[in-house]
């Protein structure tokens, strides 16, 4: 019985993560943001932007292991910045500062 309660709570918590809004900012603004996993690379948008765990990790529910992604920030005149994030460590707000080339 305890096991079933734990599983139910885990499912409820995980389903809430998928719809959680994630605000993404960069200094300077206007950086292109891409998600990069072992299998794909997709453009999320341009900072500032609002995304979600589901948009950033569309296959996270189907993965048996711990899923992680790398966010790549690109802006002309600045060094690319890579930020690795694990599925259960995605904060509600991501702020990065790009360095000039």
C-alpha cells in the first residue's frame, strides 16, 4: 500500500513538471536558444522566452533513465554558451551572460 502511495505521488509530481513554465533570459537579450540531446537539436526561440519542460525535453516521459539536455545559446559577436540541465533540476528561471568573442 505504501508503495502505491509513493508511486501515485511520484506520478503527480512528474506530471506537474511537464507543464511548468520556464523563463529563459540572456545578457544581452536576443540570443538564439537550442536544445541539444544525444538524438536531436531543436531551436526553442530567442531570449527572452518562455518554454516548458515538455518543450525542452519532449521525450522525458518515455525515457527509463535520467534525462538531461544541453541548452545552447548563440548570438552573433558572442561566444556560444552551453548549459547542461538534468530533468529534475530545471529551474523556473534560467539566466545566462554571454561573453563577447
